[in-house]
C-alpha cells in the first residue's frame, strides 16, 4: 500500500526526491519544506529542480 503523504527531500548536492512522510529521512537527505500527496510533491520537484546536475558539477 502506497503512503498518502510524502515530503520533498534534498541532499547536499541539491538533488531532490520524495520520501514517505511517515518514515524517518534517509541519511544525507534533509526536508526541503514541502509535504503533500505524491503528485503534488513531484510537481513541486519539477518546479524547483531546474538544473539536474549535482551541485559539485555546476
């Protein structure tokens, strides 16, 4: 069963992903300040992650 709520997460390389809101965040990832349904979170990631290259390669 898929979770209802997700959180947008970001790592030190400024790469984004989504994570189930009811689970502890994985090591190396921080809450990026947006929580919602899966489609809402994916839409938010599309809006904020405009340069897919890791920060170290920019």
